[in-house]
C-alpha cells in the first residue's frame, strides 16, 4: 500500500525547510574553501621551526608568517630582523636611524660629541654644550665649575657665589647668618636664635617660660607647656575644673562628657 504525499513526514514543511537549510550551508562551505592557518598551526613550512613549548611552529629569524608559509623580510642595509610579526619586521642597527621608512642612514655625530649608549642620539663631551647640530666650548666664568647639565649653561658657581648675568658674584652674608647652598630660594639663612629683618639677622627676644622655635612664620619662640602666648609674654594657663591641656600644651579642652559653658566645663547630656 502506498502512502499519500501529504501524510508522509519526509515530505512535510519541516523536512523541506531542513533540507533547504542544509543546501545553503553546504553551498557556503564550498565557496569558503579550506581554512587557512595563520597562527602557526598545521604542517611546518620551509624556513620555520617547531615551537619549544606548546604546539605549532614559528618562522625563522628574517621571515614572517604569511598564511601557511614563511615569507622573507626585506631587511635594508645596516638593519637587522626583529623576529616580530607586526611592524616592518626590522630595525636599524646602533648608530643608524630610519629614513623614509625603507633605509637606515648613519646618525651624524658632531665634533666633541659621542654616541649615546642606546645608539639613537649623541651627547656633547664634558666641557661642551649642544648648540643646534654642534658642540660648542663652555666658557667657564671665574669662581665656577663644570656640571653635567646638557640644557643649561653647563656650569655652577662655587660655594659663596651666585650666578648673575653670566658671572659668579659673591654672596653678602650678614652677621649671625650662614649659606644655604640651595639653587633656589634665599642664599643665606639666620642662625638659630635669630630672625631675618630687613636683610639682617636680629636676635630673638625670648620671654620667660618660653623656648626657641624654628618656625620662621612665628616670633621665633614658643611658650612652654602650661603657658599661652599673650603679646610678647607667656601667661600661665588657669585650668578650670573638669578640663585638661590639649596636644599642644598651650590651650585647654573640656574633659569627655563635659561641654564649655560660660568659661566652665559642665556635664553635658
């Protein structure tokens, strides 16, 4: 007995859809062709070697991966292959620089200069400073010495002198002061126990119950613990009941659970 077409599952709409989809996938696969390995997998081509760990292979130095083969890198004169899969695949040797993206030309080194360690630029010898593409002699003023400063004058003044208009002028240090030996800021400072005033160092007038303080923004002294400053004096602190001196020792605070009210420390809620 033969089955009717409309009752045959093999001839239903779902079966026809599956068959059509399968044909489309097959057609796409045929158009795509075989997969091309571009990650160093598959058979080892010429000018390549197996990796020392993991799977796959790498191109030899001077070659780079190109699909399933290793193509030779065109390395210009005075260059060497990097072995990298990105970029040009080569780099200029020490003492040469890339020109036009295709050649390596020698780096110009002027007289009285030398090639830096990295080999990509030059530096003037000691006693010379760069000026455009040359190294010119440093004219050392009196009371100065050479320093390793490639961008400045190349010299600094001796202790006790300051640079002014290309010369080293003596520093006038007032009485009771000393040289700071700093490149920036004041060239001298007052000794301990003295404060700067109008270019001089005046003695600090120390009141009773005070000690010298290095804070240059204050009067040069500070009251001892238990005293507070009032004008030019140190006045004894009268501690109210339920109060204590704070961290500075020159003020007081109410004890815990007490609050200040009318100059007294009263128990708070």
